[in-house]
């Protein structure tokens, strides 16, 4: 019986084991399998595939292999399932409605579309729209279309890319920033007041030093007043909106981007060598001091220069889910200048996280950015105490050092210093720390209405350290001099608004915005100490307490300035039937920077667009894919570059001491600035008319713009009677400027096959600048003298004049008339009353003999970009040009002073054949040294190759080689025709020019 009872057990065990084995085999079968490809049919590796059971909410993940294949084998039966495909650089795709059943296999195939170069989304200030719905003039550039190079400034990324945006990199100093001008100069002030307003990730006025080029997703340039008016009093010079890269749903990626670059001087000034100089002196009867000629042959340009080696490394992490997105990056950048002693070192760290809650109605994000910058520089003072001047004028037959190892110097000679000693005996180091925190909250109150809150805090700490050693020519006989300064700036911004977006009956789309802004800036909170007479140079600037002398006038002009601004703003956009668009904005700003009687300003705008291509009569046309006419008028202001004292009376310590009745030496006070309670905003009104078009199946697209920009109430500091105004100067609203021009932007695809694509984009801009007035009802001036270049023997002879009816940068110089019988330069004489030529010439010109001889501002600017792609190869070439402006080559004049320099300073090699040795006026600044500033530059030439589908661990690798500034077509005789074109004194080349470089750059990008 017992045996019979035990017999069934093995059978039952066998049945159970069979069931388990069959389930195991089923579990190992591929329930879902498939392949991922790009739009060209190439298999994609590393694609993230998420299987979502829409009923239970459970998710399962896998990724495609190096052959683009994937499978799922462990999905619970049932469904329905969604399969979500995502990969960096491609648009996500979703396949829905699949049910997992026992014994049935599902086969999937998906082609992911790469993210196109054209941008549909455009940031317009406090919101986003599409390119097709724009009513204003806005240019959007995606990250892959930005310029490539050793860049530390956003402006360099945009050069040649945006119509109407003139960016001048007048030298290759790693510590210099380019001038940026949009649609012409429209202020009489300098610095921040001349440039566009920057917005980074929604934070207005954020520092560009917080963003590395590798972290930028896109840049939007708001060019006309109807687009910029939403930013009110800060937007007269345009607005540049920078958007950084952030994680996306279904994405998980690690990127490493790096390059190494080598800079060399593109062009040298051909100065005389030792043999040429001796021959010139002896052949023309000049004399030289025996102390100078030691038999050396020194190339001073070579002694102060080097091959600049720069490198950049950027590591970023991007990712996200349906609820949470994140990104983080670390960037380190070192830019070594070609002049010894100049370099920039910067580290940037960024962190971002965004999450949703409350059924996705609440969205909140945190963003923290930190930047550390260290800059080394060399002396660039006047009176010859500049490396960039001394490297040319120092005599070639003098040695670097004396036999005893000390620097060779001829100290009695005026404005004369060994350029290498200027580098080695002086330290100029600055350090900047920036930290920014940004919190953003959004709550969907109901469908179409959203509440937004932005809070940001930016803190900047700047430290300046300078030491002039006991051997420095800058601080002679001072036994060492140290200067240290510490300054802190802090900025708080609150932005809150309600945004409404709703479409009714499929015809009426309404978008509305109503907001409030508050900001406070506490700037220039600092102190400076300057001391001298040390016991040695070992400590440099580190222990100023060891000095014996304190400079009582060396505490720096640091005055804590607390500025506040509050604003209310609104925008209403109405679209009917996707054909007709009308938009209006209104902003009212109040600022403590201006006079008590004018602290508030109102800035309205209105714009409209007509999508002609959406009309019924255009439906059957085969020419236009898109045709849109738009027009806009708006007002904006310029409150940038002010402190709280601009319109107030300020008294401070004078530079002289006073002995009072008790015999005590005390500081005296003096008026530094007088109050003007009527000082108000500079205001810019602009009319813009544009046409956007796309033809031939989008093979040719572009826009044509015309604008008329009028700026009134220009702010300038006038010299006034000290009897009425103790400081002798008053800041007042005094003038008007007009800028008018057109812009053309064209994009075309000249060739496209399955394996080859050629994209070409060109933009052409023309602007005419006219000063309409430099007077008001109280202060009147016929002209303002500008650009004093300190030419030898030319006291008070300014080279530019600001005058009604002429452009900013109008040259006002003597007119060269050739040589007289003695080989001396002569100049035309003009009648003092009539201003006309008398027919006479003179070798001793007076100020009255000057005349208008040309303008620095160009008539046309050009940018032409070509991008070619063949399979996995790519190439691009960018041309950039400026035409119609003049440059005064004061550097050439300085080094052509044959009589004054002979035996004392070096000369250009060309003067031996072009100038007369008897010409005592050879260096006089006149139209003789006014040269054409026209140039066409091959700005960038780049080649690259991308290794794709390398496996599940490495998605792709891109290698690239780039040459910046390989060649420039120009007739300009100076180092480079790209000089500063911003501010009040454009078109000047005057001795302080850092050499322009040619850059060879090799980069690699790894996508994990």
C-alpha cells in the first residue's frame, strides 16, 4: 500500500517541473523585437526604448544594440502598451496600442527624425512662440550653427550670423571683449549702455561669464522695438536671449566635449632690423646714442610673443523622465594669449533640476551656476608704458639685458621702456567669482491659464592685484608698488506673471501676459589700497603692510550704489484663422537711477503679420511655401550703465590736503557730480517692416527688413560753469540720433542627394547713422570734439567730431597736400570763418584747418556661411565682411615719425622708401593715414567626421579640425582691419593693438 501511495509523487513532480520549464522557456522568448533607424535608414545604437503599460503604469526599459536591434522578454501579459523611443539629437517617437499575448511576438520598426537645424520655437521674452507666428524681427540660431573657435564671449559666437548685428573683435587678447552693436550706434555713452541686453534662461541681466559655449542650446536675437519693448527701459540696443541645454523626457546621456588650439600671430608690423636701422641713420645724417647700439639685433616682437596654446573641456549630464528632468555640467577653459603674460582661465559649473507634481499642474525648477575666472594681463598704459607699443618702437640694436643680467633700459629717454621688462617686472592679476541661483515655479490654474514665479540672485566678487617691482619702469624709484582692490556686486530679481493661451472654435487664438518685476542691484561695494616702498620684491602684493608709504589718493573710486527698478508689463496676441496676427505690448518702468521728476517711463509697441501663403488664393501656387508680411512700431529705453549717483549731487575727497587753524592736515571735499532732477531715460522708437518667405519646396527661404530707428533724449555730460554747477559738469538729456537701414537674410540648399547636402546662408545689412541734435533748450553745442590720439606735436588736435548732420565716428582731420621743396609734408589751409580751402598750404597746420574726411561706420556688413555634409563627413566655411568705413591708422603714423624717432625709436621698414628723411611732419595725423576699412575675411574653415553606432556604451564620436582667420582680403596696412566699431570713437587704430591671431583647433566630442 505504501509503495502504491508513493508512486504518484514522481509523476506529479515531473508535471510541475514541466510547467515551470515551459514558463521559463516562454519567459526567454522575445515577446517584442525590433530595430531603430535614422531617417536615412541607417541603424541607430543606444536608443532608449521604454515599454509603458498604460493600464498599470509599470514601465520596462531597454536600449538598441550596436546593430540597432532591441527586444523585450519579460513583459507581463496584457496591456495596452506604449513603446517610447528617444535618443539625443533625435525627435522622440511613440508607438501605441500593443497587447502582449502568450505565444505571440510583436515586431516593431521605427525611424527617428534628427533635430533639424531650423528652429520652430522662438523665445520672445517671458514666453515662446513659433517662427511662423512672429510679428517682430527676431533671429534664432541653434547651437550647431554657432561659430566655432576659442571663444569666451557670446558675441564671438554670433559674428557674421545675425543681420544688423555688428561684432568687432579688434584684437585677440584673451581678456578683451568684443564690441557689439545692433542696428547702429544710438547712444553717446560707453560700455554697457552701447550693448544689447542679455537674458539667460529667463533671468534678465545675467552675466555671460556663467555660460560656456558648449552649454548653449540656442540664441535668439530680438532686433526691433516691437519685439524688445516687453523689456522696456533696457532694450534700446536689442535683446539677446540665451537658452542652455537641459534634460528631456526619456533621455539619458553623458557628453564630453574638448578641444586644444594653437594661436600664432597672423600679421606682424614690419619694423626695421638692426642693420636696416643703422643704415637709415647713417645714410640720412641722423645720429644715435652709443649707449643704445651694443651690436645686438633684437626682434622685440618675437621676444614678447609665443605660440598660444589653449584648451577647453566640458562634461555634461542630461536626462529626465516624464516627471523630472535634470542637467549638470562642468567646464574648464584656458586661453593662453600670444603675448607673454596674457591669459584667461575659467571654470564653470552648472546644475539644473525640474520636477512636476499635483497631477502635473505644478512645475518647479532649481538652477545653480558658478563661475571662477582668473585673468593675467600686461601693462597697456599711455606715454609709451605699453607692451603693445614698446614691442614696435624699442630700438633693434639694443639687447634684452645688460652683461650683468639687468634689463637694458635707457631711462632718461621719454616714453621709452623695454617691452620684455614691462612683462616681467609687473603683475596684473584679476580674479572674479560669480554665483547665481535661480528658482522657477509654474502652476496651471486651469486649462490655458498659468501662473509663473521667477526668483534669482547673482553675486559677483572681483579682486584686482597689481605689483610693480623695484625694477619696473611704471613705478620708477618707488622700491616696489602694490595695488589691491576688492569689489562686490549683488543683484536680486523677482519676476511674476500670469500667462493665458487658448484657441476658440479653431479660429481665434488668444495669448495674453500680465506681469510684475522687481529688481535691486547693490554694485561697486569695494575698497582699494595702494602702497609703495618695500624692503624687497619677494612678497609682491601679498603683504601691503610691509610697505612704508600709503598712497592717500589710491583708495579707488568705489561708492556703493543701490539701484531699484519696479515694472509692470503686459502683452496681448490675437491670431485669426492662422492668417492674421496682431500683437501689442506695454511696459512701465520706474528706476531710482534718474531724476526725481522723471523716474517713470512707458514703453508701448504694436505689431501685425499677415500670412499671405495661408490665403485661399495662394493654395494652388507652386512657388511660395510661406509668405508673410509683418510690420511693427515700438518704443524702448536705455537705462543700462547708470549708477544711483548719475542724477544726484555727490561730494568726495579731493586730491589736495588743507592745513586748518589748529595746524592739522585734513582732507578737503569737492563736488564730484551735480544733481539733475530732470534727467530721464534715453528713448528709442523704431518702425520695422519685414517680409518672410520660403520658395521652391523650402529650397530658398529668408527675410527682408527695413527699419527706421530714432533715439531721443541722449544722455551726455556737458562742461558747464562751475559758478552754477560746482563740479563743472552736468549730465543731461541733449540730443537725437537716427539709424535707418535694411537687412536681407537668405538660406538655400544648392544641392541635396541621399548622401550629400549643401546648405548656404547669407545675410547683408546696410545702416545709415545720422546725429540729429546735440543740444536742448538749456544747453547748446555746435559739436563735440572726440578721439584725441596724443600725437607728438599735435596738442588739442582731436581726430573725430560729433556734429549735427553727420554720423558718429566722423573723422575731422588735416588734409595732406604732399611735400614742399624741402621734403616736408604740407597741409591745406582752410578759412576760419567759411571753412573752405583758401588754396594755400602750410607745414604748420592749425586746428581751424581740419575738415570732415570720412566716417568710421561701415555702409554694409556681410555674413556668408556654407555647410556641407557627405555621409558622416562635414565641412563648413564662414565669410564675414565689412565695407564702406574708414580707419585712422595712428599706429602707422606713430612709427613713421622719421625725424622725431630717428636715433631714439624704431621705424617702420617701409619709410626708407615711402617717406622723405627731411619730413618733420611725417607723423602728423591727417587723411594721409585715413585708410579703407573694407575687408572680407575667411573667418572659419572647419572639417569633421562622426563615428556613429559604436555600441551600447558609446553612441558616437565626432572629431573636428578648425582654422579661424585663415585669410583676410583687405588693403589695410595695419595689423588687421577689424577695429572697434562701437561707442563714440569707432575706427581707431592707435598703438595699443594686441596682435590678431590665426587659430588651429582640434576637437573631439564623445556621446555616451
